[in-house]
């Protein structure tokens, strides 16, 4: 069963373009290289951001969360405020090719 990581956070005021560039050029290639990674949806509403990553299984998502995510969080720290909130879900239904 596919597994979802939901990460929500605030992008610093005036830093959205820089954040998107870092996400596109550095973070997404790193995520794509992780075992079990399938898809990422990044959403912005003003400075509020949500990232949904789709994984093949819970174990892959958990391995990413413990071994890779801390490094990614450090890389994104110049552009985000506070500590992101993370929630995890089993994927129930999707129209994405997951």
C-alpha cells in the first residue's frame, strides 16, 4: 500500500522564489533518488506550504524520514520559519498514477 508524508510549514516572507528554486534544484533530486519514492506535490497558499510525498510503503517513508529528511530540513532552513509539522497516512484513493 502506498504511504503519504504530509509536511506543512511557513515560508519566510519574501523567500518563496528562493525556496522554490532550492526545492526544485536540490531537494527533489535527492528525494527522487530515495528507495520507494514515487511522487511529490508541493502547494503554496501565500507563505503557507504543504508538501505531500508519495512512497511505495511505510518502511521506505520512515527510512527517508530518519536518514535523509533531517539533512533536507537543514538545507531548507534559510527559507522556512519554525519547525515543520509532519503527519503520515496510508493512501486510500488517488487519481495520480501511483
